[in-house]
């Protein structure tokens, strides 16, 4: 998955400026397009300040649809090993998102096509209300921000404040501050390497 995602990203950036008609979508392609649009639409794009952050956010959404991507390749009789086929598939998905008028994608595409900027916000802390702990091969602590958007953080190692989650249910609805660092890990469920936010500390506010 990791190997051909850059090919898809290139295709999407290229196709974002095209307005050609696209052929009718098959069931798997339609499901992928809708799922990808939903993920992108639910991103808090106000936190994406650089091209890299926008591309990473898109790759995260795309990575979550890995099973659907395989289904689309099978539907179209494409080989996942064929870079040209993946290029064309990426371009087709971008056109689908534009044809379907996915507003979230249109806004994100502008940021992905922008200039590189490594300055960023310098912030590695996020605040929000604790909602739950997800187990997806690893544990993720999920917060809800003021816009009711969910944000997930990887619980990989012991961190300051981790003992409070022995009874996570008692923290539901409480406001937390999560300090985190970005790392790249292999996610078994997605069968690829992805950047995630690893928790380094949690403070109950």
C-alpha cells in the first residue's frame, strides 16, 4: 500500500485540475469514492497549514480505504503491481471526487497543490473531550474537539498519565490535553506503513 500511494497522490494532484467526463462508476468504485469523500469532508482542514500536512491527511484517509481500493482494482481487472494502472486509477478517483462535487476534496486539493512549507504550527498538543478507546491492532485514544470532530492518538508505550486509563469509562466526556509526536508505524489492519500521532503524555484538564 505504501509503495503505490505516492503514485496515487501524484495522479490526484494532476487530475485535480482536469474537468474531463468520467465513465460510469462500478459499485466498488462508487463505494470507494463516497467513503473517501466522507473521510476528507470530516477532516478539520483549519489545522492543515502546509502542503505536507494536507497530503498526509489525504494519505491517511486513503489508507483507511485499502480494502475498497483492492476491490476497485479487481472490479477494473487492474494489477496492484502496475504503476501505470495505479496512476490511471488515482486520476480516475480524483475526477470522481470532483464530478461528485466533494467539497472537502476540492478544498484539500488546493492545499495539496500548494507550495511546500515546512514551518508548520510547531504545536504537538491537542485538546478535546475523551470519547473512547479503540482497539485496531493497537489502542487508540479518541478525542472529540469543539467542532465534534473525532481525533485519534496511538497508545503505543507507557506515557505520563496512562494509569488514568485503567478505568477509561470514568473519563468519558472529560477534557484532556494530549501531547504527541508523529511516527511511522506498520498497521496490520491496513497492511502498510502510515504516519500516526503517538501519545507522549495526557493531562486531565
